[in-house]
C-alpha cells in the first residue's frame, strides 16, 4: 500500500580535455553528497491544469552546477501535441524542491508557432544549461515532411535554448540542419534529461536523445557534442519500434539506451559514446504501456571501483496497458536486474523524469492524475530501499 505523501509548500573557461573525467566526477560528488536526512517522501504540485494554462504536460528535470533544481514543461491550450500554440515554461528551486520560484516563460510566440517537449542537459564543466525542444508551425511529428531547411514551416524543428545564468534567462538556436538528415520525417528531442559522459575516451561529451520518423517507423538516435554545445552531430539510428528514450552511462563507460515500448521497455547499448547502438531488445522486467520514463545513476559521483557505481534508478508507469501505477526501481548491477521497487502513485500517472539532488536525496517530476498536475516528489533510499551490498 502506498505510504501517505507529505505535501510540501508551495560561458566560462573550459577545462582541458584530459581533466574532463576528474573534474566531472568531482563536481558530481560535491553536488550529490549525502546530507542530513529529510522526510522520506514529499510531494509538491508545481502547476495544476487550469491555472495559468489549460493543461500542463511533458516534464523535464535537472540540477544545475550551482545546485539549483530546474523543472521545464509545456503550457498547452489543450491536451494535443504540436502543432499548437504551446508555451515552454520553467520553474527553479534553490532548496532541493521544497519551494519553487514563480513560473517563467522560456518561449511563447503567437500561434501558429509552438514550442514543446523539453529536455534539460547540464554541462558540468562550463555550468551551461541546455533546454532542447521541438518547434512547429504547420506540422507536428506525424505530419512533418522530409527535408532539413531551418526555415521550412512544414518541418518539425529541433530547437535549443541555452542559459548561462542558472536558468534565469535563455537564448535560442535552431539545430535542424545540423541534426536532421534530409530523408527523415518527424524528429524531436526525447523529453526529460540528457547526460554528460564522465568515463573513457569521450569524457565530457554531451548526449541528448532524439526520436526520428523514418520509413514508416519510429527510431532512436543520440545527438552529441564534444565542444560544450557549440556544435552538435547526430549518431546512427537504432530501431525501429522505439520512441521516447533515455540514456545512462554504466560503470564501465558503456551507454545504455532505455526506450518507451509496449508491453516492455526496450534497451540497447553503445560502446562508442552514443554514435551507434546494438540492436534493441525488450526488458521483460520493465512492463510499460508505451510511456516516457527515466533512468539515472543513483550515485553519479561514485568511482568505477565503488559498488554503488552500478546502482541505477528507473521510473515509469508499471502497467502493460494503461498510464498508471508510477513505480520506482533500483538496480544493483547496471540494469541487468531490478530487485528493489516501490509504487509512488497507484493512480493515473504518465511521463516522469528523475534527478539526483544536492543533499543526497532524489527528485521525480511526473504527470499526475490524468494530466491534472505536474508534480514533484522528493524521496530517499530509506523510503525506496537499498541494494544488499550497501556499505
């Protein structure tokens, strides 16, 4: 049975490449160091549909280099996706999600232009925050035409907003021509959160997942940058049969891709920093109704020889048919098995995204109650459970 939930109140110089791994691990160790234990589980509705916008959808979540929690999501005129007059909004928290600053508009132009499906990515070397999103005029994902001209109104565009002041202000770029191959149809950044690699020859690389419509199917691919976001390029397609997907760096530097799929989530692996992946296969331990979920390292600052470097957290709607029963899982072996699990919300619940918080707890942002609210949950491993090898 679900425990009662406590409601909470409502560009710098670059480091040399050879120092990326050490600098990244040090930054993560500081930003995610355990602190005084707080409540085992708290929940806070950031926005409720009908207040400000008719409906809110598509949560993204990240922690800045300063320790600020950044939440982004869509403010929509109705439940439907792009094309529509959709706004991109953010809220900031400087106390680990206990309280939140007022909502800020990142992008909102008069219709028919719209901006949605956010994904956040933080460069731990420069402190820069990237907010990927889709931009439309005439077409959404399903109807978008082939071609990659940045000014084509019938192409669904890959846009990027960038902040150098901890998420207070943003400037915008278009990446369509750089990322989209002319023969592809719809393309959008998979909402939630991208990653930065910390191990091996690609340490420091920024990796953001995309969904691509090609030859009648949905495929996944990674967009990567090796120069702190100045330039981006797209890796090879993996699929079809994939959809919104996330990646996580494993203890040995391998990237695991984890994708929305029905009735089980699909996984694939990359040994070259996200440029190519193995064939995707279902993970029968992760039931899924075809819904966006999340996967992160539980201890992102841990060294490779620390057993906790193999601990992963996963969230999704644990049901083969319906978007309900939002569940957290913990793996102790880089996602080979998922022995620890607990339900966060047994009712209607859809997209979710995870982040490791500065005090050692974790944050989960999700769509609650049939898209009635964007809700933030803060939890710790006392509530979820831990691996048997815990020190």
